C-alpha cells in the first residue's frame, strides 16, 4: 500500500493556479526529490501535502485515508515538515526545541528523552543541548530544526505511515554535515520512512533520490527515475539552461555540469 498518493492535484489559494494536475505515488522507504526553478511550485507542493494549502482539485491520500480526514494530532504523529524558513525567537535550549517534535506523542518522558538524545547525536549537536537556540549559528540552527522533525517520526509505530517533507534541508550546512544528513535520510528510508525533499543541489539529490519530479510554472514537466528526469532536455525545458549530463565515475549516477 502506498504511503502517499497525489491524484491530479491542483491548488489556487490566491486566484492564479499555483499547481496544476500533479500526480505522485510514493511507497514506504521511497526518497523522492522535487526540482524546479524559483516559483515553480516546489514549496507549494509540500504545503499541499502537509495540508497547509487547500486543494482546488484532485485528492491526496496519506496511507489509505484522504488527507482531510486525518485529525491534526493524528497527522502530526505520521508527518513531519521542515519548512524553508524556521522562525523561532524564544530563548529555548536546543534540547527543548528538539523535544517539541515529541509533542504529538504520548510515549512518556523517558522514551521522549531517549529519542531526543539519539537525534541530537545523529545531527552532531549533542554538545549544544543546553545552549540557547537564539545564540546558534545558521548551520547549527538548521541542524536543530532537522533534529526536531526527525524526532517527530523517529520510531515506526505499527502500520502507521511515516512521511518527512524537507524544503531545502541542506541550507547553511557545510559539506560534512550535508553528507551526514544524507546518510541519516538513507537510514530512515531503509527503516520504511518516506521522504520528499526539495534540494537545489542536483548532484547531491542524484546520489540519494530514487525518483524525481521536475516542476515548471506549477506543472509537472517530468516524473520518474533520476536517470529519466536528469537529462539535458529536461533541464533546457525547466531551467532554460544548457547542461551536460555525465555519469559519476564511481557509481554511474547522472551528474549535472553547467555548460
């Protein structure tokens, strides 16, 4: 059974269409990348999936149930969202910010503290646990926000779907922490977590995604495997640029080189 189904979804919350006839089907463990130029509808697509933007057409299923039929608390136990910009100006400690991800659950203080400790370690911020979030650098704040959303869906529970939506998760991260994040995303996918991510580094995305969707002006220009979508023709149509696509010398995955 699919974790996420988008059936010809359309969205026009402010009059002009933001998205038109987008269809996707994702199973447990899928890592799906979304690419496109600024204003293509990538963030709007994630907002539709999270329920923050209402559909004007089509339907979304989370698990086997329409998204609108999920109660907010129930949905929060299955879906975690990293927005493009996370605003938090209260003097919470890092540990307190990450613990926010456990609010939808009733697993108890001991379990929640253990999960927080695990995700702090995974994101290389355990040494920052007692630091105030407002005193951190941009990259440190991003890792804290990532830890928060991972804590929200850290463990599988029965047959409950687990879905993570990431909007530009590598923002402000150095190369080492970008690679660390990709490794963690792979491990979560291996454990059955489904991940949809918007990333502007195509070559980074090529190394982790199983499927890609290319958007342009709110329309789905291409959908399929990385090899099928990362082509010179698609980049010309979507980004209006000429690129060379070459195999990676190590694993053969497509690499984008600007012409």
